[in-house]
């Protein structure tokens, strides 16, 4: 039977009609959307991965047009059936993960590779604070994996992304396959209505006076919040994630800065008109794109990669300043330069005799 819809997944006509998934990077498993009227050509990432359980990637034409309103066809019912206008229906509420399921993951951090990495950089106390603030869980799906719970502005959990990192390097495990999946897929919840929100969105109500910073990676949001706590750091969870009208509404009236990964600056710059149309004051941080080396571009550096290069002494100093903000005033007034605080004991608030600061 012929489809009555204008935008459909490309029918299978051999391996040439199945492509590499932009999310899990598996070959010949991705179906792209096509326009049956042959007027619109969608980008290569508008489509659905066949691996619904292990990947679950699905970017629909509707979501694409929400993110790119200028690309939407002039007639308003273009995404509806061609032979009939869709009857108005009540919009389905997003499905949620039970709080009991979430609570069961909020422990066992000694087995969580992301926690171990953060602890090696910032110390166990700071790692626990960061993990707790962002409500990161521990998963048993892969030994050492974590769960990035997407907790919305009302405190409800939309879903969780399970990912595996190397404990020593903090890099994602992508061999022999990309270790990423979704909690709602693992739980095999029937008829799950997934409507993603920003990772870290639950921090917005308690930080109303702070500007908002948006990055792609959940790990980057956590790391950046340690170095630059004057922002509320959120993550989209993907290059195109959360750049739609529904997800962006929570930022209305906020001052927002986008911090794209290297290579994604232009794509994120194209999102600015959408944010502006929603009453969101937004700008883009393009310093990385302008100053990055060729190697850094090849590696696809993001904010976390640069921030983690800050000397450990400076990281400890920032932790001290958070404990006592007056210390920053003292440093500024006396023009002090850090020599060494690598053996600073935060529990006793003391230095070894060899550690000091000196005037520059």
C-alpha cells in the first residue's frame, strides 16, 4: 500500500539505500527520510537507526523543521498525510523513568570509571560533589559505565544515557564498538514517548541569576562546572540534540552562551535565530574555532579538553576559592602568583612548609 505521508523513510532498494548511523556509527543500518514530492533534500542525519535497542537514534522531519524553521515548507500541513489533514489531537506527555530506578544507580561510584577519572583530577570530595550535583548514576550494563540522567526542570527524569569511559584518560570507549545506549531501551518500556531535555536542566531553578552555558557532551558540562562555576552548564547530548522549540523553552529569558565542539561552530551558529525567536538572549563562543591547531581539530576538541590542561595546582586553588571567595579578592589585591599547593590539605586547611605564594 502506498504511503499517504509526504515525508517517509527511504524504502529499501539494496545496500545503497542503507547508510552509516551518525550516532552509533554502524554501517548499513541507517534509513534516511525522503520527500515524496522531491522538493526538499534533508541532511544526512535526518533518519532512523535500525538498532532501536542499542542505539535508538531517530531524527524526524518534524524535529528537523523545529530546529531549522527556515527550511520548513510554506504550507503548514506538509508533514501531515497528503490526502487528508490530520485531526487535532492532544499532545502526549513525555514518558518518565521511575525515581526508584534512578535511586538504585546513585551509589557504587568506586566502580564508576567517570567518577574515578574526575577523582584523579579534582580529588574524591570534588568528584563526589560534581557527580551528586548532576545526578550521575552507576550502571551495570558495562563494567565501569555511568548513567547521565536527563532530569528536567521539574525534577522528572525523561531518560538516561548509559556510557562507558576510560578511568585513566576520561575518553569514551569506542572499540570494538561505541559504548552508548539508553535506559528506556534497556528496560524495554512499552510505547515509551521520549522527549529529551538538557542534561543538567534540573539545576536551572536553583541558579536563576546565573547565565547558562551549553556544550554538547555531558562529561564536558560536569568538568566545565568545576572550572567555571559562574555559569550553569548544560549539555545537549549530541550535536543536534535539544535544539528544538520544546526543549529550548526552559531557557526563555535567560542569557545563554553556546560552546560548540571544534568543527560544529557553524552548525551551532545557525541555531541562534531559533533561540532569538524564543526570547533567549544567546551568543556563541568561537575562540576555540579561531585558535585551535590542526591536531586539535582532527581530535574534535571541546571545552573539557582545554580546561583539563590547566595545571593541577590551579585546579586546587580554584577549589580553595570556592571554599572561601575572599581568597580571590586577596590574590587580586596583592597580585599573588601561585607557586605550589599540590600538597594542600583541604581537610585541615593547612599547607606544608615548602608551599607558599609569592608576589609577582
